[in-house]
C-alpha cells in the first residue's frame, strides 16, 4: 500500500497488485479504508483499460461467414463483380448520403446565390442524399417541358383542391433555366470531387484477381474512374464501355460496365451522340493544371452542348437515357452469366430497383449461382435472403454469403483464397 501511495508504481501495476491482493487475502480479513481511496483514484484508468481491451477484441472479430473460405474457382468459373459507392469510400469519395453535404461546402466558396438558396432549403428540409436531388431535378426537367404533365402532377399532389390548376399556375416553368445551371454546377463539383481520386486496395485486389482469372466481368454504379484507372494502369484493356474500340473476343480485355455513366463520358443534347474521353489523359491535364476539366463542351458533330453523362437511379431512366440501353443490357447479361456474383459496397437501395430485379431473376434462372456480399452492414445479407426467398420458390439461403468488413481489408484475402493462393483462413469461424 505504501509503495502505491507514494506513486512509485505505474497505473497498470497498481491495478495488478490490487487485483492479486484482493484475491489472495483471507475472506474474513479486515482492510484499511485507504484501499477504497486507492480504488477510487485508479478506477477511471481501470475502466479505460477494460474498454480499450474490449474494443481491440471486438475489432479482431472477423465477420466473414465460414463458407466463403471454402470457395475455390477454376478456369471455367464465371465471376462478376458489382461495385457500389462503398467500394470507392477508401479512395476518399463519400457515399451518396454524405456526398451532397460535401458538395454544399464547396458550393459556398463559389458564391452562387441561387445555389446557396437551394443548399439552405435542402438543409432546412434535411435532404442529404444527392440521388434524391438529382432525381427530383430530372423529374422536374422532364415534367416542366409538358404543361399537361405539370397539370396532372398538380391534380395528384393536390387532390383535395377543387381547382389544382390555380396552384400549377404559380409554378414558374422558366425556372428550368436555373435548374439546368444548378445541375451543371453540381456536376462540376461532383467531377472535381472524383477526378483527383485514385484506386484503393479494393480495386487493386480485383485487378490482381483478373490477372489470374480472365473469366471475369465488372459492373459499377459509380461515376468515378477508380476501377477504370486501376485496370488501365495494369495494362488491361476495357470492352463494352461507351465508344470502346476493343474487340469483344480479345482475351486480354475485361468487360467493364458503368451503368450510371462516368465522369469521362459526355452526351450531346442535340444529336444524342455519346462520347467517352481518355480518363488518364483527363486526370493528367487536371492534376498538372494544363487545361480546365471540360465539364461542359461543344459537340463536334452538331455544335450543341455536351454534358456529363451521369445518371441518377431513376425507375424511368430508359425514357431519359435511351442511349444507355445497350449498357444496361450488357450488365444484365454479365449478371445472368455469372456463377458467382461478388457484390462490393452496393446497398441495394430502393431508389434503383432495376439492378435488384435482374439479380433476383438471374438467381431464379440459375439455381447454382451464389452471391458474396462484401459490406459493413451486417444485416444486408439477411435482408437479401428474406427478399429473394419471398420471390424465388424453394430458395436456398446459403446461396447468399456475407463478409461484413471494410472492402479494402477483406476483399484481397477473399479473392486470394478463391484462387487457392492462401489456405491460412480455412479453419476460421465467424
């Protein structure tokens, strides 16, 4: 006790001595009240240490279903990756629920009065998802070009009104000009957020996997060029992208399908031409500040305006972006052909039911197909099991397996193990 009270013992030694003393003393031995004072003094440290040890122990738990470690593939196994926003988070790109707030921060530096007003209104209404904003903007643009649609929307929205046209007359359809200007500003901010980012260990693990397993295709809903850059810098060509010049039967190229567009894609409002520009070149001129990044451009064919081809998850996207139908059909084919679907950082949002439906259909068509979910959400695989069980007769829930860790940490291990490059995880449990 005297040694403790003189402060000659470090806190961890005090706690050890205190614990040993209490456990070894006779149960009927009376103690000095000074021991209580010592405990009160060192109790906060004890709580901190226990919390720290517990936290470390919890972090060491590997939330990977053991069946994943049993998967082995051969040369004929067809693998399709589906990458969502979570796959790009380690690159520094926020997810859709955080991206809009980051864009508003950048917008305030521009000093755009209308944009500031929109930002303030969104904050008041607690609108934080950029997909919601883009969807509303596209719907407004689509509807405002037809007064009958605007009137019908007024009827449905204000069905209690005897004369909804009175309210509709208050709508300033000319505000579409502001809408288009706002969209282009947002696209510029969105592009600037993504153009400077690069591949992370998730993308690099996929590239390493492809080098050993060419029977692979990739689908992404992300606008960024992280996956493209990782493949191109590894000397792997791309096919089935917009304006791709690679032969479809070239074994040295990989099918990369970007379902919602890309920061290096543009389309012309007038002639509807869609172009893909060299991503690595655009990144170079941006990083070296050789030329302003061309968010808006002039179409060489007709002189119209070229805009970024970034598609929000709209249920009626086929009406607004018919030039992407081949892209979506390509994605559907990749999903249907796959023996294994590896879903990385994709949340299966209700905002885009199209992808969920084609996956569900493909799982019903091929009863041997399996899905591996790589996501930090521990409930996602269970949700999908219940959902698919409700739509697919006699659905085997073991066809959906989950790994609930950060993709940049666990995906390299899983892919290496699938290629039989590592057997160190064979006996691991959940």
